[in-house]
């Protein structure tokens, strides 16, 4: 299942700050912590807590968020289906990165061990 250009554009224009609270509530509802969420985001993007807060405060789009990120070299190991899309088959690089993040948050919320989430 491939994404449409409209879907990809919508993802690029969405702000990280608008999605972040949903990530936090999702993981906390399942007994995980905001600190664990930050660990996962940091692993994928290289952002520390201060950089993450700055990006949230600046209301950057996902396009800008991932343009500034230093993607983990093991990110390609994130596979599976999220939101109806098989991650490894997504052709748009930005949409794929957003889905990487969604998948990691999903794995955290489902109680997966941190070593597995971080592809250690």
C-alpha cells in the first residue's frame, strides 16, 4: 500500500508539537513514562531533551523536524505495519521517517522491552 502525494504533503506540514501530546498520553496510558518516550525519540533523531523542547516551542513541521534530525543508522531495522502502511514499502522518505517514529511510540506503548525498541 503506497501513500498518496496528498497524504505525504499532509504529513510534511503537520507540526510535531500537535502530535507530541498524543504520543505522551498514549505511552503514559499504557504505564510507560515521558522519559522513556524521550529516549525513543532521541534514539531515532539524535535530539536531546532541550532540542526536543525547542522544536516543540517553535512548532516545527515534521519536514523541519526530520530535516534537523540525525537519523539513527539502524532506523532501517524498523519494520512492520503502522496505520495500514508497511513501513519498509513507503517510498516517500519523510513519510517513512514519521512512520518510524509512530512505530517506535506504538512499540513503547505496547510494553515492548526498550532493548528491542532501540534495535540493540
